[in-house]
C-alpha cells in the first residue's frame, strides 16, 4: 500500500474506484476518483486512472491535465510507469497546434530535466502562452491554474468529506440529479 492511500477514507474510495473500473462501471469509478482527489489532491494513481478514463472518453484536455499533475506529483513514478506516452497522446490528439507545442516542450523536459524544474515555478503565473490561438484555449489554460487545493472548505464540509463512504451505482441511480443541479445553480 502506498503512503497516498494511508487514510482509510482515501483508501476506501480508491479501492471502490478500482473495483468499478474492473467491472467497466466508468461513472462510479470517476465519482470515486473525484472523491479521492477532493480528499487528497496529490494522489498520484487517482490522477493516472482518471486521466486514462478521460482518454477512453475522448476528453483529451482533461486527460492531459491529470497526466501533467501526476508528473508534477512524482516525476519518477510518471517516467517509471511510462506515462509520458499517454500524456503526449492526450496532448497531441486534443489540443491541436497548442498540443504539439506542449508535447515538444515535454519531450525536451524529459531530455533535460533541469530547465523543466525551473518552468514549474513559472507555471503559477497568470501569463497566457503566446501559442494560444483561441478563447477556448485561453479558458483551458486558465482552468488548469486552479485545483481542488485552492477550494476553501468549511470545517463542516471537511468533516462531511471525511465521513462519506464510497459512491456506489445504487446511490447514483437513487439520486435526483435535477434537484442537485437546482441546488448548485441557485
């Protein structure tokens, strides 16, 4: 067991996500992986599995974000598992010319890791890269700057997250999603 699964609630959700993936129940797996990442945003394997799900669903931008975060969390494991190929596929497939530019920079960082580490600190700035060609690409770039770590949760919300169990298919079926959407948008 990796240290990232040390907390029982994180381990519970992660194990449920893996079982759901084995049963090809993608929706439940994705919900549980999202719960893992809300409890522990730097969970390497949750990022990898969610990125793979996004690749299967042809959501390349989301997949590349998760792979990039996984690489930031543990560059050694990222390289050891050979995930750079999956990352490069997600970037080049989903982001057009911006993706090609990003893939080239990533390949360079694999060859020369020292400048890549310097660029990580620069990635926190709000500068839009010059290669961006459309408003949607700008929005994609800005969305990557904010993560679950940036969310301000109250003590009550943190307590609720820590006491929730794994999300099952039965719970998903019983949920009135229209009322959830109304609550979220009101």
